[in-house]
């Protein structure tokens, strides 16, 4: 699959990966928004990461062993949830049953990544678009950084050069179970594309969004005012669906084109939500409108703000936090995949879902590996 940097944000030293020049730490140190449309045709996974010096998963939560029904005592991390797939060997719980419990160690993460790299490469080779472009890559040596580098970088301009017929017939691989949804890319880097998503894609997409709520500390009994667009872009409806499943009451307000901003402010006043979800620029717009109307949002009910879908500068973050009197949590991902990471309120950058995605940070021009601490472009 192609990969697009469609949901903006900053990424700093929060994840450890195998370096392209051998085994070693790869810390994301990206200032601002990564350029859209760069990626590899293969993705692998790991675990939500907190700090390169700490093991993954650091906030107590009950876990279940994927190989048995025995309960494993709390390990740190985002709250685990049971799988959506009833065939999985995990207990069924109330609400949306999501796949992929959190890994227990970096060793488990490495094994998962190693296995899924091969699967991702073989999946990409099924697409006529990649015919002859991946034959030189040895699937048995993908853990070797030099071998992995042989996979060519794919950018959005390459996809935009295709006709609609070519994109869906030659690039997209039709899933055996059929298409569940079409997810539109943000279009912030050019003409948007519509990606068909399988039913399996949706399961993992929901999981990727759900984790951001846990990181931000959302809990049953909270209520959320969702101001993300609720149209053909998936971010709003997926956030709302996951919030509802997490026991958070949801007002599906949508953006200002579906619910006028003045009415949104009135709804926030009367329904007293504890969480606001939306694009950071719209959060600023609501704050400015409230100020013009003499409404003190900082004295209101909202204590947490979840943003995504566009870059969030430190100046913008500070103004939103001050105007709303709330903690701001940025999140980032791609339409082609799902949410890829989020913040937990500590100033260390994003926690990356490395059990779902493999993210590298090469030089934005040469694509050569960046040394630790250097700024590069994220390539999932």
C-alpha cells in the first residue's frame, strides 16, 4: 500500500526501531509536518512506544495472553481491549471487540515486525503496479537494513499520475471479503485519493483510533463534542465510533459546514462535554468566536482536546490550551492506514503504534538514514 502523511503533527524521540545501518535506535526527530505521499509499499509493526529507554506499554492494564485464556498481570501501556474477530482466541467483552493486544516486550515486537514485513512485501507484489519493481528484494533478508532499503520509496505524485481505472485496477489489491469503506485522503498535499478499505482494515483502523482516547485519559462517563468533518473523510466518524465504544457520550456535531459554529458553542455550553475533538484550526476558530461573543470557554466543561488531520505548532497549541482551559493532545496518522500515534500529555512527542506500523526517518532529499537526533521525514 502507499503511505501518505495526511494527518499532520510533530514527531520527536519516542520510538526505537532497527536502524538501516544495523541494529540500533531510530528516534523520530521531525519538526513540523512531514511531506505528504512518501512511503514504502510494505508496513510492519511493534508496540505503542513511550521512551526509547523504557519498555513499551507503561501504564497498568490487564492483559490477556493471545495463546491461551490465562490472564496476564498488568503491564504498562494503553488499556488492552478484546478482539473484534470472534475467531480470535481471546475473551469476548462488551462493546467493540478489537484485535491485537499489546505486545509484552521488545523481543515480541521485533518478532512481529519480522513476520509482517514478509507478508507486506508479498501483498505489495500482488499489485500490477509493482510488477518487476520488487523482484530484487530478498524476502528472507528483510531484517537486514540494507535489504530493506532496496524497497523503493513511493510518493503520492506517483499515484496521482495514474488514472482512476489504473489506480483501482493496478495499485489497489481487492480483498477477498470485499470492500467495507472508502477512505478519502486529506488532500492537503494535492488531489485527494479514495482508498478502498477491507473489513479487516476497518478492525485495525478502529483499534488505531481507540488507542488515542486511552492515551489522552478519556474514560467511561466522559462526554465528547466531535467537530471533525463527518463526510467522506474518515477521521470524524471513526473518532466518534471509538469514543462511543469507550463509554464516552458523543455529540456528532461535525464541522462548521454541518453544524454552524454559533450553534456548536451553544451545544458545548448546554451539553457540557468534557472532551472536544476537532482540527486545531477549527478549535482556534471556535475560541475566537467565543471571545467575540463574550463566552469564556476556559471556564467551561472541556478539560481535554484531541486534534488531528493538520499540523499543530507550539504557538497554536498554547493558544488553544489557554483559550479552552484544557489539555491538548495531538494525534497523527494516514488515511491509507489509520491513526499511527498520539500524545499522552508529556512533552516527548508521539507514542507510535509499532505493532501496526514500521516508521523510518530518512533524509527528506536523499532518503539516506538519519543519525540519531537529526531531523528527517517520516516514511511508514
